C-alpha cells in the first residue's frame, strides 16, 4: 500500500483508507485510458496525463489532471485533491520535479518543469482558472487550505 497508508490507519482528518486509494487508482487508470482513446476532454474540461515519480517508492505514476492554457506552451494545473488534502500527484511532483512530464492526446509525452505559483502570479492564474471553470472557486470556498497552482513549462 502506498500513498497515505499511515494516515489512513491513524484516522486523522483527511485520512484516506486503503479502499479509497485502490478505488482512486482504478479510476485514474480508466480515465487515462479514455484520454488516450478519445481525447482529453471530459465534463467540459481539458485533461492531460501527468507523469510523476513516486516520492517514496520511486515508481512511475500517471494521473489525469485538468489543465488550463498559460502563455504559449505552458499549462496550469490545480492541486485541489477533493478539498481536504494535497493530492498524491502534487506531493510526488514537488518531491521529484525533474521526473515530471505531461501526455496530451496525439502529442506524445513532453518533459516539463513545474513551478508552484505564489503571490500575484498565483492570483492572476487563479482568476483565469476560475473564469474558465467557476466550479474551482466554489471548491476553494469550501476548503480550509489554499489550492496550489502549478505552471508546467516544457523543457
């Protein structure tokens, strides 16, 4: 078991059970398969497959993530994680930024450099994200933590 197994056993707020981890991984595999077969648009949002390296295991990980255009080739992603905690892909990305890449339908895999945005940069990006998808503002209002916004720049 990987991810937050220790937290799951402790019963702390935001704890994730082994069943939840298993279910999330199965859903990620199904969504990634759908992205590869039918393209990266689901429920009105653009999706990519984020490739990371597991922060503890060192194993390759793939996560479907909503993205928003930024500049010419850069993309913005939000680490909302259902509101209660940072998603595992975010922890992996921050632990091993050099192992990050993105996969877009029909474009293959591209190595990227992640940049966590802060201050005015984050605020400007957040305004563009919530203008494109107001549901993110709604999710943010329900959370006690500020969602990290990450810019992915092709290497």
